[in-house]
């Protein structure tokens, strides 16, 4: 089944303790992205990657890092989490526009992160 | 600054009603407009619109894009309780950046 898999689904952590949220897709998509979703603000893009070793900042990259060493994986790293990073996080992947499939993003199931 | 604005923010209707959800956008290097439905989990893809004036339909849902007015609407006819969800629209720049609106929360009463 074509999917984007995120782990963990839920995470409670303390301020300053480094964490990684994993994301993996099995659709051979070049393009992957991380979003955070907060009430009233919709989905805001954190980082995106157009292919292996190619990443760039989205609208809210502060406090986050990513890496794209393999096509299928795109982990999100919080080096020193703070309470304002408490949010619902989504990983997503897609084919480039103009490819044979233009179905927009496929989203992972989300990771609800609480930083206390 | 790029932005996508959806209206109304929330909407309550009765089963069988027809609803229209609005999305206006200002997105640099705009390529397409995307609509998603989000229930209690990840957003699921509904439509991608790239050309003005061409309606896309899927069952009771339809959508159209106006690239001159920078506007899109999503129509749902004969609403059902299963249509209750948050509907998100997004302006897409062709794979580099996608800007989402805050969403319209639709509640359909039985």
C-alpha cells in the first residue's frame, strides 16, 4: 500500500531534550515536506526536500533541522525543543508537478508533540 | 507575502443542503490550487486545479478556479453527515512551496 509512515504518533518530552520524528514513504517520490498544524493557523511548512541531499526552508524553519540522505526517508529533528513547538506535525510526499501523477500530497498520519 | 484565505471559518448546515466554500490566494509563482479534506487525521486529497474556468467533479463535490480573480470555490451538494470535516485549500508553486489556508470547518447536522 502506498503510504507515508511517521513515528511516533504521540510524544511528550521535556524542554531541551533532543528528539527526532521519522518519516518514510514507499512511493519513490522525489519531493517531501514537513508541516506543523496549529489551531487557526492551518498547515505551515517547516522544511521541504526536492530530492536526496536537497533541502530548503519553508515558512517556519526556526528550531528544526532535516536531512535527506535517502529518497524514502526525511526525518525532522528538534535539537532543543521548546514549548512553542508543541503542535501536530505532518510529513508529506508527492511527485513533481508535471509528472504522470498529480495528486497533490500524500500525508502521514501525524505526530502530536507536546513539549513541557 | 504569500497567503491563502478561506471563508467562512466554520459552517453548520443540515443534511441535504448545498454548501460553497471559498478560497482566495496570493501566491508567488502560483502553479495550482489544491483542496483537501481533513477529518480526525491526515488531510486527504480532493482536487488539483491548474486551469481557470474548468470545473472538476467527484461525486457530490466540485471545484473551480478563477486565476484572474485569484479565487477558488468548493461546492458540496446534498451534504451528508460524513462530509463533516475541515476543508483545506492550498496554493502550490509546483513543488517548491505549498501555502495552506487555515481551513473551513464544516459540520453537517443529521
